[in-house]
C-alpha cells in the first residue's frame, strides 16, 4: 500500500471495501443498540460512516453538512452546496441533497427558520422509510435544530455511544491503512527531527512536520504539542516563538490525522544540539521510559480498565501533580474510547469495561520536574491482539539518553 489510493471522487475497489465494511459495522452496532436511525454532523463520524470527506476542519466548527443513516434503509448525505460531486461515486451513499446552513451566518441570520426546514425534511424522509418512526440519535447539532426535531415529535438520543462503540474496535480490513498511516507519519517526524537545531523557533521546526504530513496524503494535526527547554514543564504547552537552544529537551506529540483519516499518536523527547544530556535530564527520561515500558507489559486483551490502573507503574510522589491525566486512551480516527484513568483513592473507579482485541490503545508517559522546570513526554501506540499487544510505533528514541 505504498501508493495513495484513489480519492472519494473515484474510490478504488480496495478503499470502497473499507468504507462499506465500516458502514456495515456501524449499522450492526446500531441494531444492537436499538438505534434505527442517526442524524450526524460531526465530520469524523460522517467520514467513518461513509468515506465522504470535505473540509474537515471547517466542518468541525460550522454545521455545514450532515448525514442521515438508517440501520436498515438508505444513507442520505446533505452536502455543502456545490460539493455534491465529491461523494457521488461512493458506494456507501444512496442519495446526496444540498444542506441547509445551520449557523447564524450561513442561515442568513435565521437559524430557527433553517432548523425548522431541516426538521421538516428529516421527518418526511424518516416517515417515508419507516412510517411512525420517532426515534433518532444525533450528535452535536446546534440547539435550535435539536428543539425543532423534538417539536416534530422525535425522541432524541445521543449518537456518540453508538459511534464510540463501533469505532473502538478495528476490523482486519482497517489495519493495513492504520499501519500505512503510522509509517507515513513516522517519515514526516523524521523530517522534523532533522531540523531540531539551535537557532530555529519551535513553530519553524514544527512546520516541517506539517509539510511531511500533507505531502504523504495526511489530513491535519489536531494539536501543536511541540515545546522546548523551560516550556517542557508543565506539559500541554503549544509551540511558539521560543528559539531552540543547545541542551534543550524538546518534546513532541504527533496527534496526527494521517493517511485515509487514521490517527497516529506517539510522543518522543529529544535533546537539541550535539551535546549530552545532564544527569537530571537522564533521570527524568529514564523514569518516563520505565513508565511506558512497564505499562506496555500489562496491556493485554481481557484486562479490566480498573485492573490496569491497579497494576500501572506508579508515578513518584514528586511528579504526581504534573503527571499525564490518564494511563492511556483509544485511537482510531481521533482520540477514541477508552480513556483509562489513573486509580483513585477517593471513590469507585470511574470506568467499567475491559481491553478488547481490535482496540488501538496509546499508552502515555510524562515525567516533569517542578524543581528544574523540565519534562519528558513519551507515548506509544499499540494494537490489542487476541493474545497480547503489538506496538505500532517504531520511531526511535533519542539514544543519547540510554
């Protein structure tokens, strides 16, 4: 799968099979959940359900296109005006209609009227497919449309659990695409690492990753988590104008939506320049590596999330206040179910369930030092198998910390 597959305008047979398989899984989960129909606006949900992709980042903030999908019935895409041709060849879509603008700007300042028109149309379509059906699962539409759908008699539920369940287990047909996404993102990170050098700003260096991602048919980066020197503590500082200096720790977290929309999420920490790390830097790095590797040993199918929390490497007290917020999280076309919390001493564990074969889990490690104002971020992405877990992340660690 070295060469890019055809786009949605003319999907090749292999990619069409992928889209059909994802939709079939989604419909199966819908039936099991007694969810006869979903109406969704989240562009990642639309892409999972159909393979139809269009202005993804724009669609995350603007309700510009939406999808009506039946567990046993047609799939109708309401597409942004003038973009109908983009999804016309997809075998997952039965009909394409123009979408109504559902924000203040695109509705001409009257979201209420636009929402009423959409609700009327959805009601007419639903009853033409299944007369009397009044159950509809939706995701994050504006409240004006939610009110309008309820006014038309729909009993609404949250579509998120349905999509979360479907997307949490990866089918065999998805795995080659996920592995290809990892390979391409790792190549893009190589280009970034080659430019980690004194005198360049964080943002200039991070831009190399963007270039490599887009050049390899990736989609976008969902964060700007690239920081250096004193900005490595506390974590979650986004890249900016700070100039890299020799001897800096430099942390990166990919958070990349890569090839065919599959997310790639791993973290590494490097040393800027040609020198050697300090004793304190080595110590922080060794703790972070130990956390990552010990937690990888307990990741296996069937283990309860609560048991993982009990067995997980315990962050030393001096680093507890700045630890990463979870042990690990699911991954697919974004961060997905589950988020595995650390154990708690003040009440019951907040997450039921078990690790299951087919899940992709990213294990997180961050060890920060308030004393020195530095931190180390590491993370690997794993595929849970029937008999263990496979690391999908192969990107090298900085050998100078060994």
